[in-house]
């Protein structure tokens, strides 16, 4: 038996301001952590997160993620998924030229790399070399606060399968 988190649309509507504030604060906390760790501005944060999520999408679709891919060990090339600049633009809503310039800047800084298959990915060792390991605790603490707030208002409900 597992735990399941569900949304309550009516309670979300009743608590719109609280829910939006909690979710926006979660994004701002993520941005602040990335800004302090690897000096990213807001547009770069959006692009970096889009690239990072795309990179692990194949692994995250698995029902059971292999233990060796759950931690900070670099993903093997066959498990990572590069993303094109056009796909970044489509996913973020940013103009293609803005994405092109920001991606070029981030490549020059070593924050992302060109993938031989096309597109870009984070460098294989980005978690440890980029200083991300200690960032997770603060992000998870803020995430827990966000979930508690949403549960308290009834916008989220925790149940069991």
C-alpha cells in the first residue's frame, strides 16, 4: 500500500492566493538556491531547469528507477536526453534568439554542454562539481513547507492506495 497525493480543485479555487503564493515561493527558493550556487539569473534558471528536466526524463518515466540512477552518480549517456534550443524555447515560452544567446553563454561558462547527439545537457558531473549536493536539503525543506500549506488548506490531500 502506498501514499497518494491528490489535488482538490474546489479547495484550490477557494485558496487560490495561498496556493499561488506557496507555489511561487517554491520557484523563488529554487531560483535563489541556483543563483547562489552557480550564479544564474532568472532567464538562465528557467533554461537550466528545462535542460535538467529534459536530461533525466527517460529515467524518471520508469516505474522503478534503478538505485544506481537515483543519487548523484552521473547518468550514463544512454540514459540522458539532450534537448534542442527550439525545444527549450517551446517549453519555456522564451524567444528562440534569447535561448540561443543564453545557451551559448551557459556553454562558455561550463554549466551545460553540447551533446554529440545534438542539443544540450548538463555536464555529467554537474551535481557534485556544480556544488548542488548541499542545495537539496534547503529545496526539500521549502517543498515540505509548500506541501504542508497546500494540505492545510485542503488544496492537496494525502491518502493511501
